C-alpha cells in the first residue's frame, strides 16, 4: 500500500518538518521516525484500516501530548486506532472520559480500553497509591520516591507495560505503526520517557513480534518542549479542549500538581490560551 499524501502535502511516511522542533536539527533514531525503506521492503500483515490509510495504534491517555500524537499520525495519513489504559490512577474516570471524547472527535473506528489493576497492587507511586500524596507547588521539585530520586508520581516501568499491550493489539488489527507521546527534555524526569528506552523497545518489537520489521514504534515528541508541543498541536488543530492533564482532580484541574504546572507553562510560553478550567 502506498501511503497517501497528507493534507499538508507530505507523504504519510515522512516525519513532519515542524519549525519549532529541535529534533529535526539532529539525526533522529530509527525508532523515532518512520522507516520508508523498511516498510517498503518488509512483509506486513494486511492493515484493517481504510483502503488508502494504513492503520496506526496511538497510545492515548487523554492528555495533551498523546492528543498531539494523534494529530500527527492523522496528518501523516494514518488511520488512528486509539489505545487507553486504566491503571488505577487517581483521575482514571476523567482520563477515560477524555479518551472517549477524543475517539469521537477523530472518528476512530478502532478503540481499546484495557484495565491494568496490577499497578495499584504494586503501588510505589502517588498516582496509584492513595497513601502517597501528590506533591503540589514548591513541593513538586523536592518530592522524590524510592526510585533513585525520581518524582513520587513516577509509575514504575509504566510505559513498558503500556507499549507491550499496544503492540499486541497492533499485531492483531494489522497496524504498521505504534505512536506514544513521551517527552524527554521537558517532563518530570521519568526514565521510560527517554529516547534510549524508545530505541530499546523498538528493537524488542523487531525481535519479538510476528510483524517484525513491518511494525515500527514512533515517539515524535520526545525532543520537544511543552511550548513546542502546544505550538505544533495548535498548528495541526489538536482539540486541546477535550484533553485532561491533572494528576489529582477530576472536576476542574488543580493547577498546582507537576502535570498541571508543566501544561500551564507550555501554554503560557507558546502564547496560546489553555482552554481547560483551573481551580482558584
């Protein structure tokens, strides 16, 4: 299948040339961009996407980063299949609502919500253990858990669990790409948001799946700041009003947890209004 041209005139297997992206100034790893040669040369399972659009699974938390990922995939010419994980997080219901709203907005024919109760059983994170407080305000920078000084909001190896499930589903539905909206340079310092992790997991996909080299992992935001992500999302028309980022509230965003602070900073620096309501 030859990918169609996107609405911006790019081939669906060509990374977007975003003027605000620092990533385009360096040679991205193969795991962070589509492999045109690999896709053309390697056999792949028949995609169950629309005839002129190959299928891509996007890990969709309901947050702003994953929503921009959906917009990128659609702009490149992929049909989005949206994957969401309920893992016992404090704002599980609100995030699931955001996911459903986004699925309707993008007209996703393929959606999957998976329950992963083991994260709450394992604990060790303020997002899944009610005994650990979510830090706010100035306490954010000082709040670390038992994971070599990582923030208490770090959920141990969460993205590896999420990607394993998303890749399994991608094999079943015949997707040719899996997108995840991890951010390394302007995030909370989580180790499973690093380029090295994405590269390693992409190698695992190639070695350990039936799809092999026909299935690729992409993290198009990994070297962008929140400001750049907001600007890119605004350019692509990402529905930020449907997203949810807050770690601890489901009615209105708290505005003081780490996730809210990073989001607010990104919108402020990008000079784009944040459409979400905030407490206070």
